[in-house]
């Protein structure tokens, strides 16, 4: 679903911008925030993949604490 992916990517971008300067992001907290923010229910694996991909592009580290 392209519209759903766009919504998720926008939510991830917002989350990452809010966390700029953080030493690392918690995967567990980030996924919970994204699920609450978007209201969509993609698989957790999909959210994790998208979050890791977008964080890597921004040079951010995500702690895999799920």
C-alpha cells in the first residue's frame, strides 16, 4: 500500500527529527511511538526495516532492544 508506506515514512521522519542529537534510539520505544502515531498496523518487521533504513541514511544508531 503506497499510501500507508508514505504515512509510515512521514511518521518515521518526524520521529527521527525529534530525536536529532540523541546518542541512540530505542527500537522498542520507536516502534511503539510509530504504531500510536500512525494508527496503521503494518508488521513490526516492516516498521523495523523502514526505521533502520531511514535512521542509517541520517547517520543515527538504533538499539535493537525488541
